[in-house]
C-alpha cells in the first residue's frame, strides 16, 4: 500500500525518484554505465602507456646522441607529452565517474575541461604548423623555416598563438558532460568550433603531406637517384605513416564530435573518444621508422653524393636528404 503524502512531500518524492532513475548507475542506465566506464578505463590506460613508451624511446635517443634531437624525434615526443596529460585527465575523469557515478563538481570540472581543450587545440596546431613548415622546407627549399630556435620557441609561439585564439572563443563553454569534464552539455558552439578546427587542420595536413610525397616521388624518378631509392622509400613511408596515424586519430574524434553536435547520446559517442589509435599508432610508427634502440644517422655521408638539379634550380638529392633529415 502506497504511503499517503501531502502535496509538498509528494513533489519531493517524485523528484527523488526522477533523480534515482536518471543517475548514471541507476537500474535504467547501469548496463551502459559499466560498459562505457570499463571500456574507457582500459582504452585511456593503453593510451597513457603508449605515450610513456614514446617518451621513454625519445629519452633514450637523446641520451644516446648527447645533442639536440631532430624534429623526427621531437614531434612524436611533443605529441606524446600533451597526449599523456590529456589521456591522464580523461582517465582520472572516468575513474571518478565509475567510483561515484558522477563527474567532478565545479570549479575543478571547469579547470579540467579548460586544460583538455587547450591540449586538443595545441595538438592540432602543432601538427598543422609542422606540416606547413615541412612543406615549405622540402617543396620550396626555405632553409630557415625549420630553425625554430632554442627550445623550439618559434614553433611553440605559433602553436600557442593559435591555441589561445580558440581558447578565447570557447572560454565560457567549459564544464561537465555525462561522463567527464570536457565542455558543457548542450553547448553546440563548442562542437562547431572543434569541427572547424579539426577540418581545417586535416585539410592543411593532407595538402602539405601530399605535396611532400609528390616532391619525393618526382625526385626518385631521376635515373641518377636509383641507388638512393631505399633512402627515399624510407622517407616516403615516414611521411605516409605520420599522415595516416594523425588522420585516423582525428577522423574518429570528428565522428564523435558530429554525434555530439546532433545531440546523439548513444554509448558509442563516448566510447569512440577513448580510442587508442593516436598513442598506440605513434608507438608503432616510431618503432617502424626509428627502431626501438637508439642510433646515429650519418647524414654527412648521404649529403656527399652527386647533386641532382630539380626543375626549380635547387639541388636535388643533396637538398632533399638534408631537408628530410631535419624533419
């Protein structure tokens, strides 16, 4: 027999029942809750381990060389450092959600959201700036374009400028979502802004890297470069691997972002964010391109070969070898 409740008590009872049924670990949401949190904890843990592996491999190379690293080592290192912080914050988010069936409260949630958004924009900006710089260096022989100065301050000043611009636009949209803190629910301006940023970055990166591949392939067609084909093949594979991993990583995030834009709250919208393609892909890419054990490249020997002239008048293999070795 139901208890007799006065109107005020009845309203409180209905509100309590509504809150109970809509909570993350309620009977109505329990299967989704455990599926999302369990899968994401595993995926974000794998991502953190992948980031740590790249950082450790880069540290070994730095200790071996005892000099400043080339950008071929710095780029995955920088990406893994930002990725480790981002994935670590998401992992903390999900562990907290799985333990308490709720996300962090403000202001901690807004701070976490701010840092995650900053890292996302920094990662996209870093690859975009590097793609443009590499394109100008290899395709147009701009000798000074990859000289970023001490501690790469020129690189980071450009990356930070782009990131700050997007942060200022999105400053009011930080807060909680259903399972984590990374932008308020219902704020479509955040989804639109992220969609535009990802689209622009992917277009710029694809254009630059395709132009680089075309330049390399054009160089390899010269008969005088046949004996150096193995070097060019490795350089081409390196460019392709960077492009494929990055594009795959952000295509998945773009799909998740579109789902959010159209108000889709299906579990896969959250699970897809935890994909470990970027972190694990960077580990595989680094091992394939550089190997797990550190080594020294004898670039001087490669640069002593006979010069071949491109149509634009620049030195062919000599220039291309030097340019790629700096990438």
